[in-house]
C-alpha cells in the first residue's frame, strides 16, 4: 500500500482538474538522493504517493517516516506494486539501466538521477519509452540545482546551437575552491565527502567519468545525437595536478566543452582551464555548476546553481515529476493498476 492516498489537484495541460488519487511513485535507491526524495514524497501535502522502494537490503532500518514503506530488492517485484513513476537514484549505472528498461517496458514513466545509466543510450531509451507510451526524464542527472537540460532545450528551440561550455561536477569544483583557499588535496576531498558532495569512493568525480556522462547527455539534448563516450577526451583531477593549480595561482575550473563545427562534426572534451578573465565561470564557487550555450546567431543562454548535494538534486527530481504529472491524463480510480498505462497519450 502507498503511504498516503488522497484526492489532490494536479495541473494537466495548464488546466486544473481533480485527480481521484495521487500519482504513485516508487523510489529505487535510498542513499543520499533517494532517501531525500522518499522523505519528501512521504509528506501528506504532496500530490504524490510513495508506494515502494528498491533497495539492496529490505530489512535495513530506515528513517521513521519510511518504516512502513514496502521495500524490495528485486526490481520485477517492486514493479508489481504498479507505480506510475519510478525515480531512479541507484548508485550503479548498470542496475539503473536494467531498471529503466524494465519500467518503460511496462509503460511506467521514469525520472532518473543516474547519469551513468542513460549516457550513450538516450536515443534507444527514448524510442523504448515512446513504444510503450511512457516518459523518460533526467534533469536531475545533470546540474543538480542548475536547470541544465532545460536550458539546453530552450536554446535548441531558439536556433542552432554551436557551442556549450559548462562546469558539470560540483565535487571537483568544491575541491578546487577549497584548495584555492589553502586546503590540501586530501583535506579538500574529505571536506567534500563530509558535506555530502562526494561519495566515499570519489573515483567517478576525480577521474572525469561523471562529467563525461553528463556531457554526453547534454550533447543529445543539444543536437539530437550522441557522441561515443570513448570519443570524449577527459582530463582527470590528480593530487599533482590540483597542487600545481593551487601553487600557480589563479582560478582553475574543470570545463566540459561541446563544439559543433560547420561540417556538423561534434567534438566533446573535459579539461581544466584557467578562467581568470571569464567572469561567468570565475565566480562559480564550492559545489556550484554553471552552463553557457552559444547559438549560431551569437545569442548566449546561461544557467547556474548548486551542482551537488541532496537538496538541489531532490528539487530537480520533483520538477521532473511535475512535468510528468502535467502530461498525463487524469487517473482512473476504477483501474488503479492501469491508471496511466492504457489508452493514454502524451501531448
């Protein structure tokens, strides 16, 4: 059973209608991000009903607000709870991909914060979603509190995009900021971990794999095509490199760059650059992320925000949940298990 089921109004195609029940949401992964989303979903005043969770250990003690939540270790069993939407906050890209494919196959919409699960596979996953009349959204996978996916979509709608430059990894930016202010490399990494910005194993951040996956997602959003992940050149952050930045002075940032040339060739890379004379990126401190898009007509589109941590990512998850809610028909109380999956269409 869901934690809370009640009548609630949701906005459908800009019209306010009364829905017989709340949107049923299952959360996969109850780590920093997943637990944050689950705790918000469990609140009675939200237009959603938390109905299940996917975890490694269903018997593990959880927060008091989640103690009555049905928890499963098998994705197939969790989907028997008939969620309308699955929030993927799993730490594993491989497990996330399997879950997303399984959910979409059953017509279940997906919101994912798992960039490794979707990078390099977005065209296929969107096709899979369309075939099963479901929606796949992933704004939380890039930018945290910075609306990067939305900004790229806006710029693309306004004309042809030529170049994207972004700070995509809040953990690396936090480390560089801390070292600029005198911290050691190990000390800066520890601070990032203590603040909840870096995982206990920060390899994905420091190696550049996190930024590689994110730049792949933005490339798809900007141009409707994906760059081979192996073709994206990535410069890792090592203690030697970070110490050289700190010793040399100035403001250094890890910048992801995507360029579409006149012959339509797309180049993507992640590297460190000194940005003393770039007022937009120079001011991005701590866990901040930032994005600048330049279209062929010279117009620039920008956004910035906190790129790491529970609160900004959970906020992005809820923004995607609202986007899904506004694109589905009213829920049918007579068919709770099929409310969204049959005879519906998305505008």
